[in-house]
C-alpha cells in the first residue's frame, strides 16, 4: 500500500492532493472499499515518517489524531521537518531481546 500511496501522491502537481478512495481504487478497482482502513493505517505511518501529509479541511492534520474524511499529498519542507521533529520526540518503546522475558 505504501508504494501505491507514494506513487499516486508523487505524480500529483505541487499542492494537489488525493483522496483515500482514489488510493484504494488504484490498489484494487473492484474491491476498493475493503482497503480504505489499510490506506488510513498506512497513511498514518507515512505521515509520521514525514513522507506524506494528511489533510483535513485542506490543512495539515496530526496523523495520530485525525478523524473523518481526509486527503493525502507530498509534504512541504516545513511539514517534513515538523514530522521528523515529532518522531524524534516520541518515546522509544524497548522490546525484550529474544530469550528474555
């Protein structure tokens, strides 16, 4: 799904965005409705990495808290820097090494 999202938003003119429906239809034109949740989850991850921007009401939205209808586009340099700064501030969750527990 990442590849589909990045391909579609990468082909858009600067400042233009794509809907989640457009992304899902590009992935599977016949059963696209089943993919909308996967599009949303993948978009959240890409937005956290600063690779795309999630828009609500044509304004950047927090990828962790946005709800409802949204659109996706490539980030501006400022949006990318802000996303990377948020990611650097996020708490690190350590997982036990294999054999520990």
